[in-house]
C-alpha cells in the first residue's frame, strides 16, 4: 500500500512560530476573539462526549433503537474520532491547520444538523460518524492553532491555561446542557452545534493565523485499515448481543477486525510517516500507560452510558435532573487531579495511579449492587464520588508517563495517542459490556416472563399485566446493568494491578523527564 503524498505550494520549512504578520493576515491583534473561537470549537467537541448520553433513553424511544444497537450512538462517534485523530493532526500539519480546523467545525455543524433531523437509526448513526470525522479534524488543530496564533511567552501560556480549563469544564457543561436541551427535545442536543460551528468557521479566517504548510506524507492506508479494523471488531462484539458469540457473522467481524488491525500494525512498522510510530510504544512505561488508559476509557464510557439510562428509565429522573446528578463526578475528578498533581512530585506514579484504579474498581462494584428501588443519595452519589476521585488520581500520572522519554518533536504524537486509546478503549469496552448487559437483560426477562402468563390466567386486567411487564422490564434492565458494572469493576482492578506491577518509573525520573513543562491532553 502506498502513502498519499501532499506537496506544499509553496514549500516552507520555517517553524510555525516564524509565520509573519503578513502571512497570517492579522498579526497578534484580537487575541481574545481568537482564543474564544478556539475554545468554542474545543467545547463543542468535548460536549459531544457527554451531552448525548443524557438523551439516550429519549433517542431509543423515538427512533426505536434496541438494547443491542443503542451503544452505537456513542461508539460511532468514538470510533471515527479516535480512529482518525492522529490523521487529522497530520493533515493539519501538511495542508494548514486553520484550513483543516475550519473544515472540521463546518462538518461538525452540518453533521449535527443531520443528526437533529434524523428519523431513523441509520441516519442518526451516519451523522454520528460524520461528527467523529469532524472532531478528528478540528480537535488536534484547535490546540495547534494556539501556537500559530499566540506569540510565545505570557500570551501563549495564558491561552493554554484557558484552553485546558475549557476542556476540563466541557464534561460538566455537557451534563447540564444535555439535560436542559433534552427537556425540550433530544434533537436540540444536536442542533446546538450547528450555529456554533458555522460562527466559528466564518470568524476563523479573520481572527486565526494559518500555519506554515509543510511538504510531507500522511499515512492514509494506516488510517483506513486501523479505523475499519476497530469498527469491525466493535461491530462483532455488539453483534454477539443479538446473535450469540458462536454466530458465523459475529466471528467473521471479530476475526476480520483483528486481521485489519494486524495489517495496520504492519503498515505502521514500515512507514516513515506512521500515524502510530513504534518508537512511541517502544518503552515499558509508555506501553503500560496507554494500555491502562485504554481500560480506563472503557470504565468511563460504561459509567456514563449505563448510569445515564438507569437514572432516567429506572429511577424516573428528568433529563435536567440527571445532568445535575452527574455533576459531582466533574467536581470529584478536578479535586483529585489537584491532589495527584501535588503528590506526583513526591510519590512514584504507580502508587498514585494504582490507588486510583482501586478506587475506580470500588466505585464500579458499588454500582453493581444497584436495585430497582435504589436511591441517589445512598446508592449512587457515594460511588460517583469514589469513582471520580479514582479517575482523577489516574489521569495526572498517566498523562505524564504517557510522554515519558518521548523526544520533544514527538510529544504531540504521544499526547494524541493517549487521547486515541481513551476513545478506542471506550468504544471497545462499551461494545463488550453492552453485549454482556443485553444478554443478561434478555435472560432475566425470559426468566420472569412466565409470571405474565400466570397473571393473565389469574384474570388480571390488561392494565395490570402491562404494569407487571413494566416491573419485569425494570428488574431485567437493572440486572443487566449491574452485570456490566461487575465486569467493569474487574477491568478496573486489572488496570490497577497492571499499573502497580508494570509502571516502574520513579517520581524523580518523571520530574526530570518532564522538566520542559506539562503536556496538555485535551
């Protein structure tokens, strides 16, 4: 397979910071507007990771999604985003970051509009794929545009801080906004992106500087085989929910996905312009970090997915109340990140992240004990806080160890790979746990179903039988979700063990290795 070659016209080998005022069209005027545009785009992408979760029960009822197919509303976006994220950054380097950024935000707005007007599963899922492609173009270049637009020093440092804060706040804003918009209609969780994307795109040409275009190649065969392989694998795992693990199609998709991933790794090993350079992985510390974050991504996705449905469908919360119910998670993860940032200078990262993994496992185990009559304050909130604090303890040291020993020119790739494995881990984990949950729901309902026949034979009214069926559905759904949380607890505990055993770097070495400053992972 050949690599796509893009030639710059004209070639320019100068670093991004040397782009002149004449080239970017505005120098460094209106930096506040420039930063607002970049942060609006980043917020739009980050929001989409949580805003749709609140709307899932309403999407399911309105468009007729099954328990097996509903996870694809999340996974279609995550796979396209994670699978193409590295390629999006590389294309921006070659064609111009502002140009690719604008393409991304426009496509995101258009795809969101399509999702908002969708009348079928297929149209909604296509829109989610397009949103993922758009996010893969916009997100990596949004961060890079700060370097292009802001002069080195105080202005750029301040811009980086605001950008990081926006990324961190995005999840919390998404929960509240998702709940509020879903109260009106789930379709507004998509429509809200359209005006944002178009406004950012129009203003970007005036207020954002363009990067110097470079002559180079981008690894299109790698991007295609990697993304298709992951999609096939995830589809196979999801397909097992309705057809079983021994089904020929299930096995074909899973094995085909693994084969394509193998081809992807072969391409990356030979390519001089690989999306996933093997030198990034050729280190025990980084390898452990990426693998653990893959598992953590699965835990995070499953928590938001299953709890978002449980709180609304079983506990009867409104959409806005559900968003507020999740807010403590955002506060807990921020507080824990601050604690971890302090501890990492004095304690080896494996102990911090390992403790975080144990807390995440404890939170998931707590969710596995949920029942139909569980209450928020007693059965949900304590474990939301435990899990969020564990996540915060994991994220900070793992972000640092993921780029440990990476050359300066590869630090961006290391950060991007970390983002990628989180998205991909979430998609694979949700597909697997969704299948486990769906099978458990079906088995439990079949076990309870004879009760409906007995009720009919006993002469109960249709309304009474319908009410009984609703109770059985709630029992079966709760049973399926708690089964998924049990497996999540084992995964998180496994991640903790891997961290404690495999992460051998010392805190003193880590501090020296990252002396050039923190690496932002958005």
